[in-house]
C-alpha cells in the first residue's frame, strides 16, 4: 500500500499499537495479557510500518537487528528464572521487591521480567519474519 493517506496515518497507528502492546505486556502477570500477546501486537505494528514505508526504513528505525532483540529476550527470560536459585528456591520461583517511591509502593517481580523477555522474543522473531517477507529482492536480509 503506497497511498498518501496510509503513509500519513501509519505512524499514528504504529505508535498507538506500540503503547498498547507495552500496556498489555506489563499487566499480563496480574490480569489477562502478557509478553506473548504484547509481542504479537508490537510485531503487527512493525508490519504496518513496513507496509507504509519499506523494510529497509523499518530496519533503520529499529536500530537493532530483530534477531538480536529476540536473543536478548531469551537471555532476560532465562536470567529471571535463575534469580530464584540464588535464594535457594527452585527455578522460576517468583521473587517480589516492593519499592517505596514518592509515597507509593511499586511492586517489581521476576514474573514481570519473564514477561518482558517473552515480549522481546516474540517481537524480535516475528519482526524478523515480517521484514524478511516485506523486503524486496535487492535488500539485505
């Protein structure tokens, strides 16, 4: 799709989808959602941006190779499970940290780190596939 209307509205659609994907990812360990669904939404946003411009422009906008993002996600998800071993608990046992910031308590947990790792894995893998499908013959994969 190379229409002026789609190219104009695509950045708004993409930014809305990315914000929503982060929201879905961060609420996933308490309510429906999570890293997998959030990663799917984010990868869909990359597909929309690729349709509006080109795969080469999307790769420049990402700044990192999508498979590197997926690899970092695997590392993050695995290390979130390893943190419980240092407490003497089984692998993937939840650890919670409650921070008091400006008078309100902010809970941080290893399930949230795991969800973020899954988000990055799904996003990186699917973005790599989408960009490979959208790339033209002369572009580098």
